[in-house]
C-alpha cells in the first residue's frame, strides 16, 4: 500500500439535472468513505473536451494534492483508454479518459511521471452497460487510490508519450497585430483569450480590437470597475491571461463573441476616433 489521498477533485460535463454526479459521489463513498470530494464544476458543455481541459488547467495549480477525477467522455464505450496519470512523483493522480481532457492540466504541473491503463477487474464495478465509465471504472479507481492502492495495481503501465495531447490554439503575430481567439467565456460574459499579456506590452495601454469588420478601442485596466461605461477593457485575469470585459455587463453579448471567435489586437492609431467603428447607411425618410 502507498500513502493515502484524502481528496478527490471532480470535474465533468454531467450537469446537475440527472443523477450522474450523485451516483459517482456514492460509488466513491462506498469504497473510500473517509474521502472529501470537491466538485470543480459539472457545467462543462456536453462532449466539449477542450473546454473541460481548459477548466482543469485553470484549476490545476490550486487543487488540493490528491486524485483528480475528470470525465468529459464522448468516446465512452469505444477503444479510447481509461487512464490514471501520476504527476509530481506521486503527489497527485489524474483519472479519466485518454482523449486529451487531462493533457493541459498534466502539462501545467510539469508533466506525467507515470501512467497506467485502468484494466484491473478488482478495482472496478461490474458494468451493466458500456455508457457510464465514470461510475464503473473511473470513480472506483479514484477511490481505491485514496485507500492506498498503488497505481501499478490498477493496470498495465503505459508510456506517457502515447497519451493523447490536448489541442489548444496558439496566438500568432501578423504584421504587428496579434491574432488570437476566445478560449473561455465565464458566467459574467468576460472573454478569456489566448494572448499572453507580455505579448502586447509594446502596443501600449490603448489598443485596437478587431472582430471581423467591427473595430473597437480597448483599454488595459487592472480592475473591472476601472472600465468606463461604453468602453472595452483588457484585464489580466486570475489565470494570467488577457480577458476582454465591459463595465458591469457581458462582453460576449455586446461584442458578439463566443468560444473560438477570432480577434486581433493591434496598436491604436491616434488619428482614429476612439470607441466603436462600424458602417452606417443613411436613407431618406419617405414620409417627408
């Protein structure tokens, strides 16, 4: 037996309408009743492994050492591997499907030190079907790890190099502008983008934000309430990335942004009017 873990941090796309989250909690408790389960989120959009991976990566450095149970698994029941990935020489273990979901978090904490495929019949439930591996495979594996079962007992070791990588977009420079995309929109409508704050330091505190044919003036701020009414702010968010925000409203709604939307940040030209730039068509009122 190895040292026991006392925490399981749980993320999924299950939502809270169905019984899925509660069943997983109950399976864990039946095997490891001493464990605390922390729900990171269950609001990931169905099947969105990229969004799940990003949420996990944003959380990774703040999670209690222990087991991370992450399930966004559109390939459930197929040949995709169920895995447990050790990081930090055993400080934590990530359990979930090998579909790229775990990869961003593994990278955030320095990479995998060991990985196994979850094949042990002694450490899973008898399956009534092939559609709920979170209940039948992942939750039991996480709970047994918390009871001190060595990761090597859960299945054959696999080369971490063979794990499916996460697919995250990379910003690029184009004629002095930085081209990126929206990674995540939080419940307030703030839009996190994949542009590092250091990349745009040379552009100054007032920048030109281009979204398709729409051009705005974006001002770098340190706090949301520094954004003037009707203006667009650029703020370094809690993950250390740039976030687009507007004053006490949804930047996503006001700017028509969604996850994956492309945008450009470039140097502001003082000869341009600040604020919104969009085409206007004037027509004659026929009643006059």
